[in-house]
C-alpha cells in the first residue's frame, strides 16, 4: 500500500461520538494551554446509500478538542443544516450539493444544499459552522446544530473565511448576493453589533470568492475569473461545480476597501490567477503586501473527486505556490516565496495587518500534507518533525508569551500508517523538535479543512 492509498482510508465518514470522550495523550500537554481546538470539514460522505461525488460536497463534521489541566476530551458531530434535516425526515437524499446531482427538477434555479463544512467561527462566546454560502449555523456546547442565523441585519450570506483586527477586536467577513448582477458585501462585526460596510457589484456570475485579507487599515478582496454558466445551472442541467468556467482573459478583480472610508473602495484588474487562501497582509508605504497561495488556474470540477481521493490517487492539480503579492497603484508585483506545493498559510493573529516574520504553511509532499514554518526574514522553510507517517492539517496558533515564536502550534493529524486521527501540540519556537504532545482520538474523523483555537476563559 502506498502512503496515499493508506491516507485514502481516512476519507470515510465521521463517527459521531454522542458527547465528549477521553483522548490518549502521548507526551505532556503544556500547563498553560487551555481551550478548545475546533475543526470543520467534509465529514458525511454518503447519505442513504448515495455517495457524494466531490470532497467538498459532503455534509460537515465538526470536532471540538477540549484541553485543560493537562488532559483532553474530544467530540465530533455532523453539522445538521435544515436541508439535511429534510433529507433525514424523507429517508432519502433530496438535494444537489457541489458536484453531486439529484433529480433535475430539484436543481432548477440552482437550488442545492449549502453544506456547512468549511470553517468554524467563534464570535462573542458562540460557535458557528460556515460554508461557501448561506448563513452561519450555531453549534451548541454539545455540538448540536441550531437554525441558520444572520450575524448582522439584512445579511443574505456569510462566507467561511473572516479576519479579526487584533487592535479593535472587529471581525471582517463577506457574503455574496446572487442575482442578475451579483454583489459582494463586506461586513464588520463588533462586540456591540455589526453592519455592512461595503457592497460591490461583481464583474460577472463570479461567486467562488473564498477568503478575505486584512491589511491593517483596509480589507482586500480578490475576485478571480471563475464564472458560473448560469443557464444550465438554472435549468437544472448541471450541478454548481459542473457549471464553473475559467475566464483568464478577464483577469482577477481586486477590491481595496479602506476601513476609515469604505465608500472610497478602489477596484482594479490584475493578471488572472486563483487563490483559495490568504496569509497575513499589511500596508507598506503606499502599497499593500498580501501573502497568499497562488494557482495559475482552477478546475474544481476535475479536482478532489472523492472516489479518486479514496483510491489514494495524487491529484493532478495546477501548482499552488506561496506567493507575496504587492499591490501598488493598480498593479501587482508577484514574488514566489518558496518552491513546492503550498496552501493553508497561517500567521500569528496578533500580528494581523502588521509585518510579521513567520507563516505556518502546509506543504504537499506527493499527496501527503506536511507542516512547515516559513521565515520571511531569512527565506528559510523548515519542516516540522511530525514523522513520515503523519498527514497534517492547517494549524492554529495559541500564544504562550509575547514573542511571535513564543506560541503553541496545534493541528489535527492523521497517522495514515496506523489509520488513526488525533492532534499535535508543537513548540512554535522550534518546530524541528518532536511535538510536546500527541493526542489520539478513539473515533474516526476525516481530514478537516479549517477551524480555530478558542482559549478558555
Ligand atoms: Fe478555505
């Protein structure tokens, strides 16, 4: 069995725990580390015997790892969106999701199920599961799902990725309204409430906007030229993923939203690329510096087939490079920071919007995800010592002291050789040392996409 074939076994449905259960701890959990590591990802891969076709189509599985007093407990549950509840009541699948079709008359109008399988938002003491569209689903302390809820008035959707200004505590996110002309709204959430601060028409039926950058005094949105073919989608002839079309001649549209005067949003077009994820961003004189993982194009319909992932086939994707894009005026300078396939860039959130030194990043090593730390001062990229048989997900950074490297690094991992799932805690000052603690769950959780660490208290 090859490593990716062994990893392929991990893409089976989550085993819900029905409550918190103890985990096995190898090593020692640090005394000062207390809180909950949240993760969300595609987790229910078949419904009443119908397998989902694409990794991103699956209903979400949310996992909470509670750490306190040197011990840990974990729980996992399926995120129950209202349309999944309808399907459970009917005893059969009813809705299209991503690439997975259903009867055409149920797909007319582009209707489908917005599976909340991408991220976890912690806001004002509450937890929400988020997707590429739709409204957040509240998750209670027992991991039960509530009714979708807007976080600000008059909000049709709130997407999976958002950013927090560490100085003000405000959270910036976005949503898309679909219509004859699609609009992207930027929202500011503050402890006392929230509001839409900008609403911008999109240059086409361009609805796959995934992330947002926070650059201190501005937020930056990049809208890549991935359009939806509206007619076959609306007629129910194609699923959403089958309706995507890449239009590189139209370029990538950049929106720079000044937070002090959002009405003065600048928009301009730069040469086309696709990016799922931003790292940190900051102002540098009259320019904005944005770290991101950059692909020359995206063909989502052809990538991440669940069947091929389960077979352990290494995806033949366009390269994703860790890149620094400097926006100056209406042009972009593009600098590739390090070779190899990279995604899921994460910097210390305390430095969001300011110049930082380190980015934690996932390196694709022939289909296996390895964790590395990139040093922007030296250009060095060191791989974390997790072991050859470990597939590592996106990290969360938990401050230990004041310094940028005085942190604990946590990630969900898959020991694909032993076919078990857990988490690691690393000393961020030296990722080449073995983890401080390895935690193994008593149940199965498939590889996750995103989440966060919520300190206790
Ligand atoms: Fe993402």
